[in-house]
C-alpha cells in the first residue's frame, strides 16, 4: 500500500550515510513503512538532489525530501506515518 523509496548513489557520501541510518531513525519515530533503496539513474529518475526519499501511497507520490539532516528526516518519517493513518481511516485528500 505505502512505501518509502530512498534514491541514492554509491559515489555519494551523504547517500551512504543516510542509507546506513534511515532504518534506525525510522525505528525511533515508530515508522513501520517499508523502506526500499534504489540506485539513482539520471535516465530513469526525475531527481535534482541526492539523497532523495519519496513516500508513495497507492502508487502515487505524496511527499518528497532531499538531504540528510537527522531532525528533518525524522519529522518527515513521522509525517509519512501520520498520512498513512489518515488514509486508512478515509481522511485523504
């Protein structure tokens, strides 16, 4: 139903940092949404900055964040969890 996709590249140091820490940060805010890591490809993905995380619900992108700031990422993960809860009860946009 919902999914978080992390777009990153092996040559990108911030991407490696986020990939190593995002699951721990998700656990801290009790975000149980599955996180999928995808290798960035400029031919396939419309992304301006790396690393970028996208939250999709029912196949549609709902939120996007770029960067590795721990506080911003944790708040974003909490927002994704809240959005999923609203959608389950029929309060979506």
